[in-house]
C-alpha cells in the first residue's frame, strides 16, 4: 500500500477519533447502563463510526489471515482452490470483530492502548483436510499480526490467576466462549494491568460487531468491578436478532463481503506473475467490518 493511501487512512481515523471525543458516541442508540458498564445498541450508523472502527479490527485480522495463507499455500505456487478457501471465507463472514480503546492516567498523564480481536480459533483449524493445497506454517499466528506498544491484537483468551473475568463454562454441543472476541480483549487488558503495561481504573470504550452474548455481558461487568474501570460498549444491532436487518448491520455486511472477495481474488488466480505483498496483502483503504450471528 503506497504512502498516499496510508496518509489518507490515518487522516480518516484521526478525524473519526476526534469525532468520538467531540460528540460522545454514535447516534441511533439505546442506552443500557448497569454495574459500571454502558451498552449502546446502534441500528443507524450515519456518521460511519461503527463501520470505521470495526473495520480497523477486520483489516488487521484479514491482513494476518492473508499473510498466513501466503505461507500455507507456498508449496502450491500460491494458488488455493475455492473449496479450500471456503472455511476461511466463512470465518470472515461469521466472526465477531471488536475494537477497544483503554484509556488510563499515570501521574497525571493520559495514555491510550488499543485492543483488537476476532472471535474464533487459530488459522490452522480452518484448513479443510479434504482439500489439498494448504500446509500450516510453523510460525504461530501471532507472527502475522502487526502489533506494537500502542496496538494489541488479542488472539488467545488466557485467564490471569485470581481474576474472575472468565467466559461461561463450555456446554455440550455449545460454542467455546473462551474464543469470543470480548473475552480475549478483557483478559489481555487484565494481563497488561497485572504486569504494569497499563494502569487500572481506566475507561474502556468498545465498538463490537454484535451484541455481547450471555457470557461476554457478565464478563464486561466483572471487568469493570475488578479493575475499577468504566466500560462503554457500542454494538451493532441487527446481527441476526430475530432476523432483523438494520441499516448499520447491512452496511457492515456489505463491507465485509468486499474483504472476502479480495481474499478470493488474491489466491484464486491460477498463475499470478507476482507474489502477494506480505506487508499489506489487502487494501486497507477498503471500508470493511464484520457482523456475526448471535449464538
């Protein structure tokens, strides 16, 4: 991706962030407050705030997935059949994506750390054993995510000793709630608080592609109590709630399909003359986000 595009993206994100500080939160929302946690359901996204912030998490995840697939398909010339890609496409379509900003103060100086996450398992679990063409790389998934002192992509939910911020226990034939995006973020922040990377008593602002489930909702409230933090979560309303399709849901769905289409185009060309760019395998200038169905 060229520098002009990078500057444009940075400018857009900066303008949106200023908009958050100036106006508060997205419009068309229902406010539900309890126990230090405020949940806002968004059915209209006229200012594109949800689409922009969730799109950041989606792009980070899609870029990492594409880089991983480049290595996984290397022995087959970078070509991956549509069938072999299908599970990866479905993951992009169904995963919950979350963008959280944790703001805290140390000796009067404000700091902010960004936590991104996607629900689901490791990339290698989406390889279809019945479709040849992909061999899982030896490097862990974390090697494919761009992370630094400001941005963390929370990939594994690992409880910290003594913390009660936990997912609901697994139920027979039920999903593993430890793979939920919100749980991954909350436990990553708990770990950072314990090792001194960030301070407790902050403010957690989140943008999530669906309503927190019956496991994530109480975890958010336990996090607020355990860390002495205020939590504010904006979520897209209409993510398969009773078959409802809100404008906010439809916009994110359309944007996510564009990302899925980019992935297919990238790996389905049978004889590409150039290799995909490992640094920026997808076009970050494309608006993108994700909405998943409710459990």
